[in-house]
C-alpha cells in the first residue's frame, strides 16, 4: 500500500483532476484509511477535516501539543509528566501538509513517499535482514510509539527515510482492522526496489529466502533448519 503526503498545491490539484479517488464520509482514523485501501483496493484522499484521530493529527502537523493529547496517553504512562515527555519524542511532519493519499501499490497513480505493508513476524524478519544487507545497517532498530503505530510509523519513515517494523496499536484488533499476529512494516518508496532485488538474488543463491525446502513437511521442516534428529517411525 502506497502513501503520499501532499505539501504542494499544484501537485494536489493535479491528483484531484486526474485520479479516480474517494474521500471519507465521516472523520476516521489514519489506520482506517490504510485498512480500507489494503483490504478494498480503494484510492483514498485524506484531509484534516476528515481525520478523526487526534494522535494522527499531532504527528501529521495538523494540531499542536495540548492537554487532550497528553491525556490520551495516561492509560499507558505513570503520570502526566511522563506522558508529556513521551508524546514529545514522536516525529512530526513539517508544517504545511495539505492532504495525504493511500493507494494499492499495483495501481498507484503517483510516486509514493513510502510503502506500508502488513505481514507476520517471520516475514518482517526477512524484510529487515534484506534491508540491513542492502543499506549496510546493523543492528536493525524497531521503533514503536504509544497510540500512533501506523500514523507515526509512516511519519517517522518519511522523516528519517529509514525502514521500520512496528507493532499494531492496542485497538487495531478490537476495531477489526488487523488480526492479532500481524505486524506493520513501512519502507521509503525508493528503498523498496533495491531491497526486493537483493531478496531475489539471495533466493537464487541460497535456494530459498529462509532455508532450502525438500518438499517434505515434518516437524524438522520449520524447526532447527530441517534437523534430521526430529524424525519418527512406526513402532515394531
């Protein structure tokens, strides 16, 4: 799923004139935009008046720090001062964001700023390994923030231009947007192709992304690299 942040009025107007897009009927969360695009394939345009999440508004630069923003973190923190300090550590977009768009990657009508995906933890491990190798970076740093997993995850990726893997917000499952075992990954758009190229090279070189497959499924298939010790037979 591709995310685009619009800071240029002409670029935004060109999008509105030439793209078949939809807007939210009611103000909704940023992660609801993402989920609708990912699950339905919609191209969506979000503006500040259709953003119903104060946490997202804060990291996107559409509101300043206030008492309500700090209060929304008290359910996780020890006290008010800690909540305020934690909120202030979040990355924020530069001032002047006009709108954002979300679109399925295969029919993205613009050059994305970043790619957001959802996968299981093992898949995210391989993505992170391959990104590390391509960009000669180690160890891999996973950054999580309270109350702003996807919205801040995307903002952080855009600001730092670094790949990140981060957990879901606590409400993602109960709100029906994700399953319990899924995890977010967010990568700068220009880093996706080199990462995938290396993954393909490594797959060819090593016979598989993870480890060689024999075609036989048994406990050792995904335990301890096909350990031959984990075998069974019929009793005599």
